C-alpha cells in the first residue's frame, strides 16, 4: 500500500481507505471491495465485486491507479508554465490611463505588460527608462509579462 501511495502522487498528502466485505447474494459475487482515495481537491472511489479476493484486489488497485494517474494528468495541465523567466528589460512606454505599458526586453522584443503583472512596485511609480526583471508568456496577442 505504501509503495502504491508513494508512486502515484509524490509529495502530496493523501488518504486511502480499503474495505473488503463478503456478500450474501450468489449472483453478485462473494466479495465486494471499496477503495477510497482522497487526493487534493477530490475523492476517487473504486467499487468492484468478484468471487476471488486476490484478483479482485489487484483489479481494483489497477483501476484506482488509472483513475489517480488521470486525475494527476488533468491537474498538471492546469499548472501554468512560463516560457521565459527572469529576463531583463527596460520600460519604453506606460499608458497609465489604460493600466498597461510596454517593455523592451534584453533581446530586443517589445513585451506588453498590465498593471497586474507589476510586482514589488506600483504602476504609478514606474517611468520610461526604468530597468526591470520580468517573466514572459505567450498571450492572445503576443508575448506578455506576467
């Protein structure tokens, strides 16, 4: 169980619960297993029925493994990845009335920035010619500071 837990979502705090019960109805199988995995922001439940305990447990953990890997894959796609980090630039224009401006980065490209991208200062404190450090991502209309 520990090896299974460590291999699925490393570095996260998870809770697993396993319940194995015998059933009374012959058509439903002799055993029923419930696996419950609490993962960040969600709970994954696997229920299976079968006649033999070991294959039932193996099959159920295989299903849980697939479900958690799918959860992890979806969660990783929500993480924002930045194209360039920590590059230097110089402010070339500030349009304070529109809450944005432009920076010429160290490689010569002009980068759009919005008030929300300004860290450790206020937009009103910045002036054309000020040197800044920025991270860049591709926006809808081109590169933008984040």
